[in-house]
C-alpha cells in the first residue's frame, strides 16, 4: 500500500525511479476511477502522519477530535510512518464507480494466507514497526485480523471522509473530466506531465521518479489512475501482483474543499458583476452547474443563467459527459482573467 514520499509504492519509501512500459493495448486499457477506501487511508495519514500539511489544517480542525474518539489505533499500527503497509487493506478499484461497502467487502474476502503474509511483513520489517507488538495477535488469528481491520476501516470512513464525501466526490469527478480533456488535447505526454511533478512520459514509458519499485511491462493490463483529495503532495504507485498497476495522484482543486473560494479580482467583478466574475474565476478546471452552486453558495438558477451568458460571450466552453454538462474557461476567458490580474 502506498506510503508517504514524493513517489512511493507498495509500502517502500522511494528513492530512485520506476518505469512502466506501455504497449498499444495498454494505452487502450487505461482508466480513471475514484476510491473511497483509498481516501480513508490517505485521510488517516493526514491526521496521524509525521509531517504537518497546512493545506489540510481547516479540515483537520473539524475532524481530529472525532478521529481520536473513534479508536483507530489498530489501523495506525498497520500504517507505520515508514516502511511497508499491507496491500490487502487498499485494493485498487476494479470498477469505474465503486462504493466503500464494495471495497470493504473485497478486503473481507482476502485469502487468509495472504493476510498472514502481509501482516507478518508489516510487523517484522526493518526498521522495526513501532507497533509490531499490536500485530502479533492478528498474525496468529487472521480471521480475527480481517474482521477487526474492516471494522476500524469502516469507523475511519465514517468519521474522516463520509461527512465531506459529496464535495470530495465532485472534486474527484471534476479532476477526471479535466484529465480527459488533457489526454484529448495533448496525448499521454501532456496528461502525465500535468498529473504530478514526479511523473513523466518518455518513449512509451511512464516514469515515476524517486521510486524503488522494479520496472514493469504492463503487458496488456493497462493502468488505473486514481485522483485523491488527501494524497497531496504525494503520488502513490502500485505495481505488485495481483493488482492492476495503479497510480494515485493529488486531484486538482482540493484546496477549495477546505477553504472558502477567494473573491474574484475587483476589475473583473466591475466588468462582469461579482457573481458572474466568481463563476469565471472558479472555472480553472471542468465543473458542473451543481458543483459551482455548492462551491460559491449561489442558486442553481443563478449559476445556470450566468454560465449561459459566459458561454454565449465565448468566455466559457462546455461539453456533455454522460448525463452532466461540464464547463471550463475558454482561452478567451483565460485571457480576461489574466488581464484582470495584471
């Protein structure tokens, strides 16, 4: 399971480079998805990790007391600040749209021999896991281990992620829409160059800097790309079987989850009106009418009317994605923003 570091994977702190080699069929099997369970693990690391991340201070102020009261110590024991954390606790999603209940059921179905092997590795690694003693009874009774770990994972989800999940999910969906546009406009090179500073695309290979995992030929398995609201500023790479190779990266726009949207530039507000200017300023990535209304505390009808006017003036582009329409700033709209800031 991913651990903190600029680029990391399978529980090992990263230090070198990993190359994931794509074939033509792999390019066709890459997909984006979201994972409530990954968000739960990442949120726990924000609360109890060794390094403060100021971006999350507003969220942490709301959730820390509930986290302490939820008795999450067992989950913390299998997530040491350095070293290996059991992969079976965070299986990459197998579907494009999954629920935490489905993901927890996958954890419950983990073969017991694998539970023992991964918990033993977590307990016995070097440097020693400071919570190793707490893992002894789990290693000796894997059925109990699975039941207790699923229970504490469910508590962590309820206190850390679920209260904000509708807003988090909007951010993750908006990020996926934006990445799709990047892929259409700039191909794999543009997509990975924009995904994270530690990732790059070179001659048919995804290069993850500062990763000690072995290079891997994807060999038709494709790649799973998972945006995260809590992984910032890190990127996680999973390459070990039996999971599909996976990259978990920080979603765009996560700062607006925890802080109020900044007011638009005064010059822009005088030109367009404050609400219309706020909408244009917020469209640095694709967003829906519903998401904008929630983020800016405006009525749906008001947002819809302003979007229609901005689109009619050529300042905003739009595209239908499934049953939703997503809007983003056009090059002309970006030019107006830039002129208002200069």
